[in-house]
């Protein structure tokens, strides 16, 4: 398997909130993330490395938009209670600053939500909004869609990640994960001026991976977009400093993995070994798979999930078993469409 086929898309971004049920309603109503692939309460026993030795009990809802894109893993820590960041994150602060949500018509979305439109260095329109939990979202234009007619917005396209040393960060996101540099620019940026701290000078590198029909859910996930931002004229803070995995805010960025063993070998060779590995198959209640974690050079958590089982009709016990079928060949559209049968009206 070639390097570029070790990941097939962004599966989800973990978003820590106080109330998962209420957060799902907002993401459903506002962004069309209306299909809960799973809604599971469990103890995160394998993540004690990142929870100060505590076993967190959590409720997780993986919400997807069948128009296309990755999901939002809406994550509520029930025990211990989650801790909020004690400052307002600014663009350039270290960690996941914002999640990118794909959109077909930025102007319509901005008008409907009373938002201002900005221009990116690619000369594309973009706009910004925050969810009710202070999490920053960027609405971005994209051309990879599964069912574009059902929603103007789609799911997760990627993330904006603050880094302290761009060259070190690129050894992971470009060299190890195979994302391609679209631009590498230094200066002040029009699309950042509406953000806290956005009027400074930055180095911005946009990396993408165009959709390829490799991977069971690649047609649903579509493109990948990761934007690395390094502040050049101000001190920065670490967004998760003093807090742990499962606290409020963006928890991790998760890629869909096609060959975890091969991916692990490549990442380790580049200096990014797995720090957590569920091994074999980990049960998420209605879904199952193998998950692993690494840290980027600034400690930002990146997850990989090799999916083994996905629920379609839980009441009759119908699941897609990828361990038997294999996860390299794209699922037929009709089979992916069955995930949408679980849609919840806003």
C-alpha cells in the first residue's frame, strides 16, 4: 500500500462539551450534523496516560452530515467533570484552535447567520462562528461532496493547529502523513483579522489531500485540509496546558486509518511513535475498531482509527463488518446511505 493510502480522510474531531445531548442539537440544527453513528457511555480506560491517571467516564456522540465530510465526536466527561480553558485562545496558540466545516455557498451561510465574509490566501470566501461552548469554527469552501443536495454545509474538512516551529510540525503533517503543501506564506492575513489576536504576523501553511476513492468511507469523508499557524510577533500559550484529554474544547483530530501497522511503522520512523494503542479491536458500544494516538511536536493529540464495525440498523442487528469485507475498497453508495437512516430531525 502506498504512503498516501495509509489514511483515507478525517474521521472526526473530538469536541469536549458540558452536555453532549444539547451540543448535538446545536450541531444538528446549525450545521446539519444530524446522524448519530453512535451514542455511547463508557469508561476511557486506555487513555489514562492523558487523563492524569484518572479513568474518565464519558458520553460520546459521533455526529455526521450525509452531505459529506468527517464527523464531530461530541464528548461529555461525566466523571471527573471537565475543565474549561482559563483564557480565550488566540490564533497561533498551540493546539487545535479551530475546526474547518465544509460549505457549498459561504455567502448564503454567512447571511443566514449574520456573519462577515473574509478572503483566504487562496482567494476563497470563508467565515467564522463559535458554537455555544466557545469552540471556534471556520466555514470553508470545498468541492468534495457525497450528497450535496441535502445541506449547504457538510461535516469536518480539517482543523487549524497552532505550532511553535513550522519546520518541525511539517515533519509530521507533510512528511509522515503525506499531506501536500498548497501555500506557505508569511505576513498579515485578511482572513484572520476577525479573530482574537488575528492582526499579528504569522507563518501559515495550508496542507491538503484531495479525495481519492480508497477506503470504505472515502466517498463520504472527501478531502482533508490542515492549516498550520505559527505566530511570529507575540508570545503564545498552550490551549490544553494544565488540562487533560476529555476536558472542554477540541480534544483531538482523528484520521481514518487503512493499515494501522504500516502507518505505525512510518510514523515511528519519522519520530512519532504511537503513545496509545488499543490493539486488535476496541468496542465503542455500537461501533468497533482499533485506535491509536500520537503527539505532534507541540503535544497536540492526533488520533487514528481503523474501523472494524459500523451500525446500520441496530434494532435488527445489522452492522457493516469491515474486518470481513476489508476497509480498503470504497463501500457502494447505497451502503453508505444506510447510515443516514438514523437521521435525527432538528
